[in-house]
């Protein structure tokens, strides 16, 4: 049986190779752990990229917690402690040149952490909610703490001009990179997207940027002039929208006014709030490109963005249709986790979205949809994750009932790909059932399967079909998230077969 399954996969790979090889850009996101901590590791990684016909890599050089992975002269305090003695970016550039692979260092733009160098030294740079709290005070589902500290894109002097843009400039100046890569180029969206930023600088910025009052006559208060029958038609006659008691209002009161206040006859002041945030992010993108191209006029710019620029404009200030004059490659993160439904639904929705994204990107930017080899395996992961949830919630008391049914099915599934691994897991589970193995040890055994599954545990055909869908949609490039997931899920060989250099 295995012989025929293997033959089927080979036939499918050959059939699909012809329709996939024509991607102009075949890129991958890579974390520092994927590249390693010495020259030999980095060389081996680039050998793998070359073998799999990757022609563009985005190595993470500024993580979402603020740590950086190059030997910065300007920000030595931000270098990750594990990389103080090894310049990962320097080695990556060296081997990118050797293997003729383009390199765009990847920065998580506006996120830091409580322990990051930027936040420790300048807490005033952080975004604030209406109560004056940080994003790290927010909670995720189940009450889990949200760790990132988001920094304000508006405050000057501040994070943008004193920290972030100088980092981009240093990379372009000191390293022979082909481009730079934006991520987290937005406001927070996974926690309270309407609640940031209401720092003192932003509150005043909303007033001045939208000209809610006359700066040369700040005490003038001009109301709505009714001339035309429909009240909203009278918007054309200028009026002031800054409340007379603005200076004495509490932060929360100012935030409420901006989100729910009325300009003409509807509670529409939130339009100005959302538009101002979009303009702040677009202005930042433009400034980064302009400043970096002063150093190197040929430097390329790429960005990871959310799937829908209309929705992301409203919720996270990322109206990426406005990025196109300054961003060469747009990589919407078309992960299955952003879509509802089953796998077949995902492929249908993915096809539809990529076609629309190409229209949004226009002619100035190359659209390279991002996909991941993680979320497409929802069906394969779900029973294992259910077992973990039962174990973590009930501990040793979960040795019967639902867990028993789930684990027997999981072990049978594992046996299809590795009889020895299935046998080992079965022994651990049997020992757990009689109380000689703890719930913690059982959790560890399950996680070991998910972190190092046997070949075929995550079906290659799903990954191939996802890639094929992107190509069939008409995209000229594709970006895979991420190198680490490709390694854990044993999927590199798929790229080796279907990406032709």
C-alpha cells in the first residue's frame, strides 16, 4: 500500500511542478534559530535554500520583543544575548551572495516588550489606551496575558525617528542587503484595536492633523451652518470640532469623543481617528523607503501585510494600497487561520483573495502571497490538541473517557507513518492509564510527536495544493512561513521538487 501512496505523491509532484516553477519570486521567512548561531549553521541553511530553489529570504533581525540579531553599533544594548558574539546578519549576507539568493532583513516594526532596551529607556514612546494603559496590560482568550508593547508611530522625537528608522538605515548602510522587510507595520489588532493610540501626543495630533481648530485663533468655536436641506450636505462649510473644554477633559473622555463624537449629523468622528492612523503608518513606510534609498538607491522594500487592506485600514491602520509607491513586494499573510471553514473552503477563498489582492497591489508592487505549512493542517493537529487540552485541564483524571477515544485514534493515525513511534507512544499512554506516568509526561510525549512528526504525518498534498492555488490565481511570487515550520513538518522536499530554479 505504501508503495502506491509514494508513487501517487511522486506523480502529483511531477504533474504540479510544471505549473509552479514559473514563480518569479520564491521566498521564505526565517527566524534566527533557522539560521543558527555560527557560520557553519548559516552556510548549511543557505545550502538548503539553494537546494529548494528559494531566491529570496527574509531573515528576522528584529523580533516582536525588540531584540535584534545584527552587530549594531548604534543599538548594542538591543542585541539578543545569544548573538552578542556572532553577527547572524553578516553571515547571512555572506552566504546569500555566495548562493545567489536575495536577502531582505525582516524587522517587526512597532513591537517591543517590557524588558526591551527601547521600552526600558523610553517608556513614554509606548502606545496608550484610553485609561493610560499599555498593550501588555491587555488579555487574550482565556485570560492569557498579551506580552508585546506597541510603540507610538506618531510621537516625534520618539520611537520612529530615534530608534526604528535609524535601525533600517544602519542595516542598509552597513550590510550588502538587497532590501528591507516590514512586519507589524500597523497598530495592534489582536487586542482592543480601537483603543490605541491615545497618548498625549496622539490626542493633540488628531486635533491638528484634521484641523479641528484654528491654531492662530484657538478660542474660536464655529458651529455647523445650515444652508442645504439635508443636514449632512452642509459639511462643506468649515466648522471647528475641538471641544471648548478639551484641555481639561480626561484621557478617556477625549478618546470617547474621538470614537463616538459627531461632526455633522452622525457619530462619525471615528472616521478621522481611523484615517489619521492609516496616514501615520503610510507616512512611516514612505519615510523609511526615502531615507534608505538616500543610502542605497537600489534597495528594495517588501512588507508582510494583512489579507484585506480595506479591513486592515479600519482595524489596524494598515491601508496597504497606499504603500505601493514605496513598497516593491507586498506579501499578504493569506494563512488559513484568517479564513473560516474547511480546507477545501480555504483553497476557494485563497484563490478569490489572491486575485483581488493583485488588483489592490496594482502595477507598482509585485504581489507575493504568504502561506504557511502550519495552519493548513488544522484537521491533522486538532485531535492531538484536544488530547493536550484534556490533559492540561484535567491532569491525571483524564485517563479515561474522551481522552481514551482520542488517543487510540491518534496512535492508530501515527502508526500509518511510523510503527515504532506509535508503539512508543502507546506504551507511554498505557503507563499513564495505570498511573505510572504523569499527565505532564503524557503532554511531553504528545508534543514530541507534533514537534518532530514522521514523514507524511502532515500530508504533502495539502501543501502542494495550497502552492498550486496561489500560482493558479496568477501571482508572480510566493512567500512561505516559515523555514522552521518547513523543517518541523518535513516539507522542504516539496519545495525542492516543485520549485524549479
